[in-house]
C-alpha cells in the first residue's frame, strides 16, 4: 500500500508540473516560417532561445515581426520547450550584446500598422490603417487621412465638442480599398494591396484558377496586411480570408430542403412531397462529381408514412444514387395515428467517406394544426 501511495503522489506531482506554466517577455530575433519556430532573446540574456508557435495559424499575426516584443510560455514538464503565445508587453533588456537584431540591408517590409481590416458589416471593401514601412532602407509613414486629398480645416462648424460621447481615435486613420467581384464556383484567386515609396496603394488582382497562385509583389513595393483569398462566389471579405490559404474543394455538407409543413389534402388520402438533397464543398458550392457518385440511404426514424424514389414503392426506408443533387419523396397517409416524420439521411462515396444529416417535416391536420 505504501508503494502504491508513492506512485500516486508521484503521478499527482507530475501532472501538476506538466500543467504549470510560466510566462515572460522576449524580443523576436528571427522567424523560420517553414518549421514554425522563432529565435527570441529573453530579459537579462544575450543567448538565442528557440520558441515554437502554433502550426494551425491561418494568418500571420501583425505583431510577429523581428524587433517586436512577444509573450512566451515556459512549459514545465517538457524540458526546454518554449512557446510564443501573443504580443509582448515590453522590450527586454539584455545583459550584454545588442538590444535589437541588425537590420542593415534588411528586406523591404511593413514595420508597424498598415493592416487590412474588413468593413462592418463585411463587404468587398477593406480599410487600410496607418503605419510605417521600409523600402531600400528608408522608412515611410502611411497616413490615409492625407490620401483622400481633403484638407482638415479647424474652427469650422460644426464644432467638435470634447467629452461629447463620440469616440475620437488618435492615429487610427483609415483608407478604403475595394476587391473585385469573386470568381465562380470551382475557382478562387489571391488579391493583394501594395504600396511604394510614392505612398500610392496599388491593387494586384490575381488570376482566377482551380489552383490559384499569389501575384508577385513589384520591386520597390511592400505588401499591406497579407494576401486576400477571394473564395468562389463570395460577396464579402472576412477577417479569416486575409492571409488564408486555398484548399482544393472537398465534399463537406449535405443540404436538405423541402416544404417546412405538409398540409392536409382533402381530395387525396395519400399525398406526397419532394425532399431535395444537395452536396456542397467547404466553400458552399455544389461538388463537381458525375451522376451516381453518391449512394444515398433515407430512413424514417420517427413518424408515420413512407419514403421512396420516383415511382417506387413506399416504405420506411429507401436507397438510390445521385450526383451533386438528388431527391426522394415522402408520402403521408392522413390516418388518425399520423405523426410528423423525422428522417436520417446518409450520403456515402465509394471511398467509404459518408455524411449524415437529419430532416424534419411538420404534418398539419384538417384544421391546420401541427401533428407531432
């Protein structure tokens, strides 16, 4: 018993150690995007520390740039494992060595700000915030307030009253840019907005394709924010589209549609309605497959009546094949023991991949009341 108690205590301590976290600030020295690690230096040290960051980031955080402060986590229980968790609060001071990484001959890039932000509500317009960027070693300031050409004249009515409840964001000016209409289903493209030493924002529209490529940034220009993935048939750009990566369409969901209610039919004791099925990809487009690609099974899990395909015998279940679209019929019997039907629908491919969904139809009696 004593041995068991020692093992229990050791296991408890190990679990507590594994969950324990310590945090601190570090200066970001360099980034290895391919391996999802960065070199940082912490307070009171001039030694390089390898820090990991999440592999499932779809966007590069605006603060993840050399010379910025980052927040790091030390995970006890995983020896020497350090993670970057967010933006830092302060620039650490080293004991010896340089405070900042050397940027002589550094690449042209945005230094701070210059972000692309979706409108509210979202649309094909985006706003560009103010910020600083470097080209050929010279730092430039992007001030969208000056890009519109309108002058701000003081002492002109209406007067701006301080403490009036209206927010006044200092150094948060914005400039509006517009993305062209999205391509149709099966295609997408990468767009970008860039800026040069002249302070002009240029629109780079990528080529629509089933395998879209990112347009090249012209010499003497830097990318604002990140590349924009314009997905098929979208009418608005969201935050997750900025910096997103294209993935080939895959079967993702089954959409079921029919009349929400099934009225009583006084002239027909066994009326039926059609229930439609549509298989879509992750972008909301119909999947591109030939007829007969999907095997469909429909079961009535609860309720009365029967299901069947065109001209088939009515039963508690039915099976058929279809392409991206298909349908089955539901027949009610209008008996005194009727109950509204609840369907289970399984759509499977030859590979073994299957999607399951459910559907409910409310039956109405002769008086228009719902039959449960």
